[in-house]
């Protein structure tokens, strides 16, 4: 019997884990997942966007607009930072798979952690000041950016429905 050939590529496999992590996020507008992989192709960190430990959804709002202190923005921990904080080893030389292009705050953490490659899918905030700052820092820091096609996201959304 011949071996199956229609297997997931490594990129599809790890981006699927990022999407699976995103499905844990309670953000009603944007769910993001991140998966960090070491050079031996072992998963060493997973994360999704959510409020910090002890900051419950019953007290904090997912609002996007209105009084800043009553929106999600000052409180939510981004998927990328959670994946870094959850990681089980030094991240030098690792690759981050993330469903949405990192913001400037996460870009700083990614660079300082030693992650060398960022593989992403969606870039819906392309052109925003935060997005431009991220790209500028990644370029200067020599972090390789790879955008994957969106086909996996469509599959996950179908499963969610
Ligand atoms: N790369 C990113 C960008 C955003 N997030 C989180 C932060 C929020 O929970 C949500 C963005 O909310 P929106 O302004 O689109 O309603 O996504 C992240 O984790 N990683
Ligand atoms: Zn961020």
C-alpha cells in the first residue's frame, strides 16, 4: 500500500494549531491564535487573545468604542504575547505562526524574544500606523515575514458554523 500524499504541509499544520487556539478566544470581533515552533519543529508555545488571569469577562467589556477604559483595548492580552508568555523554552531561532499580522507592541516582544520568522495569514490592519511600525521594526531586526494564503481560515470558519 502506498503512503498518503495529501497530508498537511508543516505550514498548514502549525497554522491550524494557531486557528485552533483562536477558537478559545472570547473576543466577539477578532479572534487571533498564535503557535510558536522551535527549529526542531516542536510546538513550544500557544496563545490566543483574552483578558489577563483574574480579569474576568463579567467585569471587563469586549466593546470596541466609547470610553477607552470601558473598551477591551487597554486590557486584552494579544495572542502573540500570550504564546510568548506561555512558552516552555528559550525562543531564539523559533518561528511564530499567527492568524493575524502582529501589532507594534507584539512585534517588540517577538523581536526581543529572539523569534526569527513570523508566518501569518490575515493582514486586515495593513496600512495602519501600528501595522507600519511593526513592519518597520521587523525589517530592521531581520525577522523574516511570510504570508500564507487564506484557505485554512475558510476551513476553520466552516467547522465553526
Ligand atoms: N495581531 C493581533 C491583533 C489583535 N489582537 C487582538 C486584540 C483584540 O482582542 C482583537 C482586535 O480587536 P479589533 O480591533 O479587531 O476588534 O485582536 C491580537 O491578539 N493579535
Ligand atoms: Zn499585538
